[in-house]
């Protein structure tokens, strides 16, 4: 079986990239695949006895089949919950696509199915010249777009979609993640996205009061995500 890897990005911050990624990893495991994940840059980490730890990276670590050390999953853990390039400046740390790519390549061939999760949206800077989009381009990974279904999501999704395509990367699919419990005309918004995003919808995840990877995984389109695994 060919090893498959994808870059997971979102239409904004706090749209549920990590829980969607974790759900996809669980679905892959249920299909008999070994799995790995990376969160190369994470801001908003907490101090623990073992060092800075990020909740998103820990969630990914908890669902993968490969036994990866935390530092392999999240090589750059930044304390402040702010834009990564600003957090890195404050901590006097240097982020670059070359360095991040080196960390990622060490993991990308370790499993049948691997996800590399970005931070925030597609154009999040990591230094004065580069963004996380440049990391995805350097690694030449197909993209999975997580669309946070809330007011303004159509514009955000279309702009993100266009930016990824303009950067020369294929979009393997998108996931509608309903993050607003009171979203008006919900189905109409999702249908508007279906006809405008020219790539498969991998699933529609409703608003969940207890949003866990296992609960998310049941809302994926089986036929579409199975294509990711082949």
C-alpha cells in the first residue's frame, strides 16, 4: 500500500482542525492503516514537568498508532497563544520552512497515513518571509481544508480554496465542521459550499456538545475518505 500524507489547514483559527484531523486518523486506523501525525508549530503551550505541551499536539499523539515522542510531533512548542511568528520572536527562536521540513520528513514515511496540521489558516506567517503555506508547498502535500461553518464561512472557504490552488497544491477534500450551534440557514450554507468548492466533501460534522475524535469520525463520508486511504 502506498503511504499517504496530507496537510490539514483551516479557514481560520478555532475551526476544529485538530479534532477533525484526529477523527480522520481514527477512521484510518479502523481501516487497518498505521497512522502518524505532526503539529510542527504550536502556540499556546502550557508548562509541564516534561516541558511545553500543546493540547492539540497531545490529542494527535493520543490517537496515532505509531509511538512518536512529543518532540517528534511538535518540534516547535511556543508558550504565548498568539501568532506563531510573533511568539517565536518573543522567545528568541527562529522558525523556517527548511527546519520544519526536516522535522516533518523524519516522520512522513513512518506510517501508512500521516497528517501534518498547520496553525490557524493557510497564510499564517512563521517569519518575515515565509508562511505555513510554504511548508505545505515544500513538502508537496495534498491539502485537506477544514471549513468552520459559521457566519462568513463561504467567503473564508472560497478564499482559502483559491489560495491553495494558486500555490500549486491539490485539495484532496474539505470537511464542514459546524461550530456555531445557532448558525442560521445552515444547510443552505453547506450546499452553497458544495457547489462552489470543486473538490469532494469528506463529511459534514454537526455541532457537537461533546466533540471528540470518535464522535467526529462517524460523520465522514465513507466512500470519500476511503479514497484518501488508497
